[in-house]
C-alpha cells in the first residue's frame, strides 16, 4: 500500500521505506532542484521508492535509499575504490564491484595530457569518482573532483583494503563523523579511504594499528554509537597490552 505523497520528504528521512512508497510530490514544489540517488525514481510528479531500506539525505538536495548489500550499483558522483584489471591505449579498465567493469580515461587526471599518462600495474588500488553511470553501459571514472582537481583521488599505496557492505560504507561517510571513526581518531593516527562500493582502505605507520582500525570498522555495522565507542576502547586496551 502506497504512502500518501508528501510535499516535503523530511518526514521520511532516516525512516524505513519499501518499494512503492511515494516520498515526495513535485507538483507542490517550485524552484527546487533535487538530485536522486539509488533506490528512487521519478514517475511524473511523484518520487517513489524502488528498493527497501532507509531514506537518506545530504545537502543541498540529494536523496537516496540506503540498504546494506554486497552488490554495488554505480551512480554518478559516487566516490569508490577501484582495482585496475587491464590497461588500453585510451583507458584503464577498473573493477568497482559493479555489474560490469568501469573505464578510467588516461586523461581523467589533474593536468592530464598525452605526455604524462600515468602507468598503473594490474592490481593497483585507486580512489576514483564515478562521472557517468547509465544503465547498460560501463561506468566512466575520473581521478579528479568536479572542478578538475585531484583532491583526495588517485592511487592508494601500501595499507590494507577490505570489503564491506554498502550500508557500512555509507555509515562511515556520514556526517557528523560516525562514532567508530571518531573514537579511533582520538586515540590513533591513521588514514582511511572509504568507497561507496563497499571497499575500505586503511593505512598507518604500525601494522598493529592497521589491524585494530580494520577490525573496529568491520565489527561496527550492527552496533549502536555507544557500543562502537566501547568496542574501540577495548581494542585499544588490548593493543596496549600486546605492545
């Protein structure tokens, strides 16, 4: 049974939704531009839900349905961790855990020209942005932000990469900082890169720190904020006892 359309989706944000729910009626809105992410579709003036999960929102006007799943469906604007699986004259072929391989143009780097094409070995881990993701076509990637700057994108060297659900990835990227990363950051020095495709990279000067951070993140998905902080304290205590 469909929910009654609402002129404002705020009442649905962070709430569970199911296919068929109508979360927004565009006929009651003027001069507003919305960006729809995964799990939502537009039917005339109605924005309806396509998959079960929770309706999420990020400024300025992006809405999507978040569900915890292993399979990743690419969407333009997503930041993901990709693994180079082949290289061609004009593109690198990259595995981003999607239905098919994505391609990264050799010029899709800050200041990219034919004279300074990067060279990546098979297996190289990259932090990239999805720029095109149309049904039935291979997604296109870039190693720059929307302004053409490298920003945080590029090759991730050393460290440890592990896979997670897409729901955990979104939790780690949420604002304000999720409890597990906040608690770890107050006690340990480390780097992370989180892909919306369910991949997480961790790096630190000490291998034991990498292990603690990775274990904390992997164990955090089903825990409340308070439970995440308690878990981090116990892991750090064990780390101190073992050193």
